[in-house]
C-alpha cells in the first residue's frame, strides 16, 4: 500500500503577523547631531563670506553699450560702495537698467572674486531726428533713445546728479509750450520688453495752396511737363532756415551711426528729449523721404536735406542755393504718406525736364487726383 502523507492541521483562528520593532540606537542620534553641526557651520560660513570684503565688487565690465554711459551703469549697480557679490541683487539691477532710454534688455552676472559683468542689448537706430541743436537716434517705434554728434558718433548720456532710472515715454505734442532752446536732460525711457506706444500729435490741417502766379502765363514756346506749370515774376520763393552742416573738425569713430537725417522744426516737438516719442505719421514720412538719394529725384547734388516745420510740412532740398520741393502735410485719413512715391516721380520729371538749376521752389500735389497740377517757381 502506498504511504499517505498527512498535511499539517491548521487550527482555526486569526493569524497575526507581528512586525519587528526597531529601537532607537545611540548611533542614529549621533548622526543627527553631526548633521545639525554641519548645517550650523555652513550657515556661519555663508554669513562670513557675505560679509567678507574679499568678495566685494571692484571691477565692472559692460558689454554691448554704445549710447549707454558706463557711469550710468556703475551708479545703478552701486559700484562705489564695493557691494558684496553674494548680496548683489542681479535681477533688480537688470530691471533698473532696462529703464534707461537706449537699453532694450540687460543681463547681470557676477564673476568671483570681484567682477560684475553687465551685458546690454540696445535699441536699433533707424533714423537721426534733429531737434534744435541735438541729434537723436530714433528706433522703429519713434523713441528718441540716444544722442549723436554732427558726424554720427554716439554720445553716451550719464544719469543726472541724484537721478534714478525711471521709465518715461513722452509722446510728441505733449510739450508744445516748450521753447526750441530748452535744455535737454537725460530722461530715461521705456522699459525693456515693452514697445513705446506713440500717441500721434495733432497734424496740421491740409490746405490747398493756390498757384502763386501773379497773372503772367508761360511763354507759348516753352514745353511743360504734363501736370506742372511754372510761376513767373518777382515773387521770391518761401525761405527756410539753412540746414546745419557737419563740423569739419569732427571725425567718424568706429561706432559711427550713418543713417538718414530729418530736421524737425515744429514748435510742438521743440521740447522733446531722451525717452520722447515722435508721432508715427511724421516718423513714417520722414523715413520715406530721408531715405531718398539724389539719383532718385534726378538730381546731381551730393546730398539732400529733409525738413519738417509748421508752415510747409515736409520739404526736400538740394542745399542753401539749390531747389526746395514742398511735399506738404500728411494725415491718417485725408492725405496719407502713401502718395510720396507719386510725388517723387513728379519731382523727378520736373527736375529732369526743366533742369534743377532753373527751379527754385516746387509745390507738389496735395493728392493723387487725375487733374493734379504741380507748380514751381523758376530761378
């Protein structure tokens, strides 16, 4: 007979699994005490390092600055007090730097044992806007963010005594009572990451100029360009203040800014300063006209000058003894600056046909109607 295997008999009842109990040991308490001691020593060392003069900021490196003065950066960082590098609030310093007119973004880093490195990205100049005797670099948003000399060398502007960097984007036309000779202070501009919102100033109303002809008609033998009529007689052309010429003693440096120039002689813009904003209509028209070359209008002169004032709007001239073309005023709806290409074409036709030596002043059309009539004064 095969042998039978008997299974163990399980007694009824609840089976309880007992888990071993770990008792605290003197060794574990020693580790905890050692950890607390190490933490205390680290905290003490950190306090000692943050108070040690060995890690004071003594050297400042500034990168990417053309229009931003190193002294202004030094004042914002607080280098005079040789602050401890471990206590330096780099984020706060970067926020203050982007309030400077020319600074679009900034990064501040510390380099042990004694150096602060500041890297700025400045606004990109698109145009030189001349107000009075000051030449401002203007970005694509119309912000006056920097100064240049007569040949285009950047002039870094330090902070005034006791002045802190504060954002200020004053739109054109808000200081119409300021005189043209008002002193210009370095007023900081727009914070980085925010584009300057320009508020258009009140553009003068467009008025139709009647022909200044005193009644004398052109000679029958004279051939006229279609859409143009000459004015004869003793009537002198309107006068404009001469455009200043570059200082012959000034020389262009390695960071010179070579850009088109607009001379703004409007009374409402006389008080604009750093951080101010040119109205967008004038900015766009100025950029279009200042970008023209003499060959674009059929001229053989070396350069052209663009002026905007309250009497004639935009004018383009070939020099003190040359011709002046009055392009007039532009508005958002009544007369947009999109007519400028048509005006340039008409001016080129007139100068090529009559000769620029025989033209004193040209009134270009106020619109692009089919019955337009350009008028000019002969020399």
